[in-house]
C-alpha cells in the first residue's frame, strides 16, 4: 500500500500508522459506512495483535467515524397503525404489505419473493415457510 504520493506506508504490511488508516478510509470516497466498518475491522485486528507482540500500538485509536447518521426508521405507534388500517380496506395491497412487514419482519427484497409457494399448512393453520 502506498500513500497519495506513491510512498510505501510503514516498514511492514501491517505497520500502517494513522495516516494509512485514514488513506484506506478515504478510498471508500462517499461510502462512509463502509469506511467506518473498514476502520473497525482493522482496529479489531490490531487489538488481537497487540497482546501477541505483533504490533505495539493500534493506529485506529483516535480516528473518528466519517458516517453521520441521518436517522433511522421509527416504529409506528398503535394509533398510526389503526389510522393506516382505517384508510386502507381489507384485502388492499397496502394492507397486505403492512401485514407482511409487521408479521414477518423480513426485508423488502425478501418480501417481494413471497408467494403461494411459501405457504404451508400445519394443524389446519397456514404459515409462511
């Protein structure tokens, strides 16, 4: 690995230094979550190596996360679910999606593959399998 000027980082392949870790993180460009995950993985490796005498310090210590959370999905309140269900009639696609999301906890990419072939009947009750 080399720095932006083309010089080798460190004397050994694991001797990066903080500037090497930052350089690695910068390679992810706008993918800040991946950059932070790379730093976390490197840090775990250094935490393993220090007590074994492989390295003396962890260059990841003190390097801040680059990802800034924009918030996450908020769970619906019971009142919001009731409002949604009052607005969407029985059998509507919207209500079916709500039930799939609430009762299976699967990802959207998984939910779109669910169909009749995933239904099984056990003791007279229909389940998704």
